[in-house]
């Protein structure tokens, strides 16, 4: 019986999440499985991979064949490196302590890279939000300035009409007084 480590689709339409399962190769994709190792959510950035590393390592060492996607996830999370190191211990190329130390060093470096990516994405998102807010503020100020100019023009159009009448009245009074004086 060929055993595979593969993904089983869960979730709703256009928002899929997956279970990482160990199943008989003849079983349907979303059907019967031997053991559930964890979950995979590709909808987040970076994609969320929650799994039981020890059980995944056990199944890989027992000969279960991961699919291409699961192989990439296991390599990303270090299960295949751990397998490689364990095979080296079995052949006598290195000791168990050295293999464990190399794995822990790699795991801490990988966790730091993942955390740096999360922080970088958060910072990028915050910077984009600040730039968007600044652009919106600039547009808002431009609209407010245009509205003030429009109101000032309307006020100016209404205000000069009254002084123009007073100028006409003063001109007429000046003409009448000039006639009276003559």
C-alpha cells in the first residue's frame, strides 16, 4: 500500500484551506485518511502552515511520499532537512548531537527570516496606509481651497454690486450740486 502525504481541501468556495493528511494513494482527495498532520492556509501572507513536525518526520522516515506542494512545505519548515541529517547520522557521517545542533541553528535562522518577512509586510502596509492618508489629505485640502475660492468669488460678485450703486449715487449727487452751483 503506497502512502502519501498530501493536501485535503476544506473551507468555502474561493477561500480554500487545506488539511495536511497522510492517506492511502488510492483514497480520494477529500476522502479517507490515516492521520491528519496539520493545516495549510494559503490565503494569508505569508501562508500559514501549522503541522506536527514530529509526526511529519516520522511519516517521511517511514517512507510516505509527499506530493510536490507538501514537499515544498516540508522543505520550507525543515522536515526534509531533519530527514537528511538523520540519514547522515545513520550512515555515520555525523553524530546525533551535531545533527540536532545543525537542525536547531537552521530552524532559528528560518524562524527569524519568517518573522522578518512578517514585520516587513506590516511595515510596508503601514507605510502604504500613511501615503494613502497623505494623498487623501492633500486632495481634501485642494477641494477645500477650491471651495473657498468659489465662495470668495461668489461673495465678491455679490458685494461689489452694492458699492457700485453707491458710486452711481455719489456721481449723480455731484452732478446735481454742480448744476445748482452754476
